[in-house]
């Protein structure tokens, strides 16, 4: 089975990347056994020959193989269906590897690793955030490395990750389930609510990685005014373990590990997240908060989340913190609003008629500054004209915007779900993603599930500048796309409906076969995957030129009679 073979080769690449050295077939076979793969040395050599041919590994004499730069790239995006499952298992792996003993301060902790060029002002910014205790711990490990030209020093800073707390709970015999990573709104130094969330399951990037961006966080504002948004994560534990957990947290605090924003009571919502009556929720500051502040200041920082463990005794406090934030009180705010709740209501209201081409569609609305609007509109038109298949629909509309801005409304791909639903075909929006296009076979290289996310995945990808739509217009590039599923028994009827949808000015990139991988994305058994381009692709092309774009996906309904056709 090619799918199983590919998964084994990805695991071999993971082993080579994790070990960071040349390994022989015998060692790789032993490591694969630990991961549950029954591959002997002969089978490993067979897979390594294939990886050699593809340029992902290289032979080093008679010692063994090492992973190549191309192999590292492939590991990050090759099997996206495997990656969305791997992220959660990676956190489980890191939890298991946590061995810290709070009484002796010995043992390993999970760390985030951030790399940046040394700058005195940058170090002051990072230290200031640690000083205000907006981090899991002030303990860091810093490695300095001179660049090849000797003109600058590269800093590698390891900071304690919130997953360490999950690992400590587990080692104390307390079942723990990491649920979400997101952003918590701070008002007057008090944590109020999670305003954005992504579930740890079914995403190809770690949730906090999705929000670790200059446009997303406002850690510096929290320091300056007591108001802003900081990265945080959320987990649940059994209600009857609350007292044991509090004792553990007290012991961890004594050795400099904390970051607790709130510990709920049994069944109590925590910062807007509902909790089952037999469980309690715990919110913890994201360990990358100080580095987010650096990114907000315009510095380039490469952050890798929960990539490894480090011996705690090798870490030193970067400062003596003075707590700035207060513990959250009783819940007063609103519950977190997940994207699909809004989307299902809009999907229900879609009434676009396939015969008359009239009715309501779901639109995204994106705003540009008035001085940029004419240039942006020219780029928009170029994308719509040259590659209409990369745009959800031919319909668009210019709309007024706030504060000296003008907007462009584009049709959202969830409109297709609405049309299918009106035809009696059950459809489920599964993922928003980045689709890499080329002359061979397109493939998804990033995916975030709609379920469990408060923000449209395409907004996240835009904020992180992950698209290259302009390149895709010419040869290969990266565009926004979505994956939806329908029952396999409905495929024949859906094919007819989708043909009419195409004739009505909408674009469909691919209709899969039952249980088939669609552009490398996994589809649930007995279902069929449908891939549609993102309605924000023309706006992504605008942003790629440096023009500021404020995108709002799945924004509202609009009648096509109010829209223009390109």
C-alpha cells in the first residue's frame, strides 16, 4: 500500500531529523520498533534507497544515512494527512518525556526553541516580558553561535513550554488532556476570555504557532497598559484531582514554574471555554509570550514549539520576575464562539438558485486603505482574469469600509456547502488549508480543521504570509483552498450538482473518489472529498505585494444581485 509505505518513510525521516546524526539501518529499525513499526534492517534499507532517489536522504560512507535539507522540507509538508494526526501525538510524546522532580529540581522539561540574531534592544524586550512573569518560567537556556561571515551572533533560546505542566500532571498520576491553544484577552491586568482558539487535534501546525504572529498578539500592550492579547493554552483534568493538581502547582511555583491564568471548579467554564461537570479546566500562559513580544516589535524570530526536552538544572533564570497579571475571577464574559457554529447558520441561509443564478451567498469582506485600493483592485482583477479556477466565484462587490478604508466582498467557498445542502446532499466543511500547486500533482501542505477553531484557517494563513498566489498564476505556488466531505453514496448526484455549480460561475478544483486521499488530505471512511479554492486568494495576492489587507472570512450573506461579475 503506497499510503502505508509513505508513512513509514516519513517516520524514517523523523527519526533522522530527531537524532540529528548519521544512522545505520539497524539503529533506524530499532527506533521504528519503538514507534510500533515492524521493519527489519532489510526493509529499512529498501525504504532508504527510495528516500535516496528522491533526494531526501544521503549516504555517508558505510556509516549510514543522514537527512538532507530537501528531506527536512518534505518532513514538514509531505504527508499532510499524517501531520494533522502527528501534532497531537507529538505533545503526548513530550508529556511522556517530562521527568522533572519538583523536590530536587532535577529532570527534563519540555522547551520551545527560538532562534534570532543578537540585538541588545531585542534582549531587553524579551527580558522585560519575563520580568513581568508573562511566561511559564523565567528559566531559559541560551546558546550563542557566530554566523559564517562573523558579522552577527545567532541566539538559540530555550524557554519552558506549557506542555511541561501537562507532563508534570501526568507524572503525578493525574489524567490530562490538552485541548486548545489560543489568545486570551487581558483587561486591566486580569485575564478575561479566550478570544481565539484552535484545537490541538486535526491541525498541521501547533495552535500557538498559528497565533505567534505580529498581527495576532499584543503582549507589549499588556505590559504598557494592562490590556491586550497573550498566547495561552487550555487543558482539562478530572474534577476529583483538583486538590492534587493545586499541590503540584504550588511545588512547581517554588522552583520557578508557574504561568497559571486560571484553575476552574468542577464544571465551571474557564475564560469562556465550557467544561464538562466532571472535569475542571486549567488555562496557562504560552511559554512563547516573550518571543511574541519580540515579533510584535518587528524582529525576526523563528519559534519552534515543544520540539525537545532539556535538563532543568542546565537552565538559568533570565530575571527575577514580579507578577503583573492577576488571577482571573468568576466567569462573566461570553463563551468562545467557534467558527462552525456561525458557518452552519450562514450555510442554512444560502439560497442561490442553480437555474436562475439568483439568491444569497456567503461572502468574505476584506478592507484596504483608500490610497492602496486602486492598486489592490488591479491585482485583484489580474488574479480573477488569469486564473479564475483559483477563485471561489466570478462574483464580487466593492463595499464601503471604516476609517478611510474600502472593502472587497468575495464569495466564500462555504457557499458551495450551502448549495449542496439545499439539494439534499449532506456536506461537512473539514479543513481550510494551503494547497501547493505545481505541474504534477497539487498537494495540501498545511491544514487546520474548521471544527474546534474560532477563526477561519485562511485568515491565519494570510496573517502568517504563507501564500504565494502570484507565483501560482505563472507556474507553481501556494493558494488557499478548503476541503469538504460528502457521503460516498451521494457522489453521483453531487457530481451533477457540482457541474451546475461550475456553470454558475463557481470553481471546484477536485472531486475525490470514496475514501481517497484528495491532494494528500485524508478523507473519512465512506466519504468523498471535494476541494474548492479559497475566496480570499485574490486578496492574498494583494497582500503579497506589501499592501495591508484586513481580511474577514465567512463574514455575512449577500445577494448576488448586489454583486458584479468578473
